[in-house]
C-alpha cells in the first residue's frame, strides 16, 4: 500500500471506529471523504464496500470492491468482498453467481502458509465461500436438466428438426463424449476431446467432480507413464529416447496424457476459476506438474503449442495411428483456438500499453490460425454422417473465432487513436467487418452467430454507417434469435446476461425504424445510436 495523506488516514480511522460500532451509513460517509483525499487507495474502497455490504447495498459494494481489486490485484479482502456481493446479487436475481473465480482469487491472494490466527480465519472463510458457490453451481445445473443445449439438440434431432449444419450437432456430439466418461478409458482423452470440440458442453453435476477428476489424472498418469513435474522442453528431449527404447505403443499414451492434462488444467483455470492468465500459461508457457488440478504449476518459455509443432515436424512421416491424434492438424487447431480465447480474456483483464498480453500478439496469433485453417481446407465433398459436427468444430468454429479476435483487436485499438477520429473510425469499421465475417462461420442457430452480428452492428454504429446497412443487420439478429433459443435458451451465456444485450438490440432496431419512418433519418444517413 502507498502512504496515505494525513487527512485521509484520519478519516479512515474515524470510519473504522464507526464501522466497528455497525454505524455503516456514517462510516460510509467517512470513507467517501477519505477517498476524495486519497483516490488511489484500495483499502478505502474495500472498507466502503464493507459498509455497503452491511447496509445490504450489494451493487455499490460490488463496484467499490472491484475498484479496490483493480488498484491492488493482490488484496484478498477486496476479492472476498466482491465475491460476497456477487453471491448476494445472484441470490436476489435467482441467477447463478459469478463468484467462483472471485473466491479463488481471494484465496490465491492470501499468504501460501497462514501463520496468524487472522490469516487462518480468512483462509477458512474464503474456502467456505468457494465451496458454497461451487455447490450452488451444481444445484443450478441439476435444476436445468432437460433444458441444456445438448438436451434441446437431442430433442430436435429425435423429432427430425435438427438441420445438418446446426450448432446442435456440435454440442450434441460433444455431450455424447462426456456422457461416455464413466464407460470409456482413458477418461482424460474423452473429456479433453469434448471441450476442444465445444467447451460449452462442460458442466459439473456433482460436488465431488473435481476431486474425482484429480484422482483420475493421477491414475492415468501412472498407467501411461505421462511426464510429471517436468518442463515441456524435457518432454521434447526425452520422447525420442523413450521411442527408441519402448516404441510407439508406450510413447503414444504417455505423450497424449501429458498434453491432454495440460489442456484440461488450462481449461479449468480459465473456465472455472476465471484465471485466464494461468490458462495462457499452461497452453503457452508450460512448466507442468501432472499430479492433480491443484498441484500443477506453469513457469517456462517452452509452450504446449511448441510441443505440438515439434511432434508434427519431427514425426511428419509417421502415421497418425502410431504417433497419435495429438499431432494431427485438427487437434492443434482446437488447442490454438482455445489458447486464443484465453489470451483475449487475459488481455481484457490486463489492458494498457504495458499489458503482459498485448493486442499485437493476439492479432498475430489470430492471423496465423486463419492462415493455417485456410491452407488446410477439408477435402471437397467429405462428410461423416456419424459425426456431422466435426467440420463445424474443427474448421468453421476456429476460423470464426480467429475472425472475431481480429474484430476484438481492432475495436480495442480504436480508442488509442483519438484525437485522430478518422483512424479510430477505420479500426471500428475493420472490427465490424471482421465480426460480420466471424458470424458467417457459425450456424444461424448458434448464439455466437447472433452475438458476433451484434458486435458488428455496434461497431458499424460507432464508425458511422448507412442506416440501410445497420437495419439489415439488426433484422438478421432479430430473425436469428428464435432459432438460437431452440438450442441455447439456457446456455451459460444466457445466464450471464446475453438476453439483456439482445433486448437492447431489438429496441435499437425499433428506434431506428421509427426514426426512418418519421423522416428523422433516411436510409442513406449515418445515425449514431446510443448503444449499451
């Protein structure tokens, strides 16, 4: 913490005394006055958040706690207060809480070894908060049985109403893999295949899922001879020796289990914990221990993707059935696509000129993925009636994600151009067009199709675009939403506020149509609609 100005410190002390007396409203005022004197003090915002929690004003508490974490990302109490506010807001709305990664960050911010009684108490409270949030997530999933995207896709398929080029084919095939987990060995292969195909399939229906998964990792690592607690550079060095001594039948499962456990650790860190920086680390800078989810660490310059590149290069003439599917182009494409997604979200949590995850890196990797997909198109006319989702999952979806990342990058570049308004508008126009291309790669019934169209129209409004163009896009979104909801009505994105975004989009369409009808605008005009 930085030294506080004298007056701010005095006001803080007065606020602390009032807070102990449970005089939350007066304490709130004192902390507010202190913030005016010392606006970059994380403790003051966290203390004011505590006052709002005491008054059950959870939205204000969340805002202040979030501000505190932005000022001091290692402030455990601020993370815990943010998680508490998120849980309370979720209870009030009846929606699942977003607090699981927040509770985890609170725990991660504590000393590794709790020495004092207060540290031990904090650790116990935060662990209880995390466990409670995880239990509620499982309960919510159980309440959604029969309504999940794969359930809806299965019902449509049974009724003969699932189009061949449907997002339902992808999520249903991914779910079929997940459903077989209890029956098929190796389990890590099945579950990593499922999340690479469509990570939206992942769900925990049991409070014991993580511990059971950890046990399975340990079992499969032991049975296959997977590498544990070594750098990926050591895997590259040792694999040829193992091959010479033991052959492909031994090396193939060892490599596969090693790589797939890295993938799953990245997925769990980024998805369940919201720690996208860690996910990028496991996919890109992997010093990997393979014992369990909790035991893995990442700290080297050798990347998982480098391992895949190495294997594809050095064993390029070895048949896939010998070296294993992890060295296929579609497998690497799935890993790269996952890495891109976590890299984007890691950047979003660490913006600015000194970001550890610069936009230039994100843009370069998106362009490389596009080149790879387009250089290796599927064989003309090839299809697999037993796996109709494969082409979407490993050709169209990665291309769509790469295009959307380019749209994201240009949208983020625009604000940095001001006061050069023309340069900013050019970035927004590029962003809109990339998002539009991304939307085309997803079936009309996929929520990503409508979402990327929404991103496109938002940026078209921002750069000044004819009403005829924006209205046509708004109509496409409106027509796509009913198809989307046939499968994705109860998706994770829906529970995170997706439908509020689309509701505002539909309102914008009506506002613009009314303005054109009344003569306020013509279809050739470039209206600027307030977008939120």
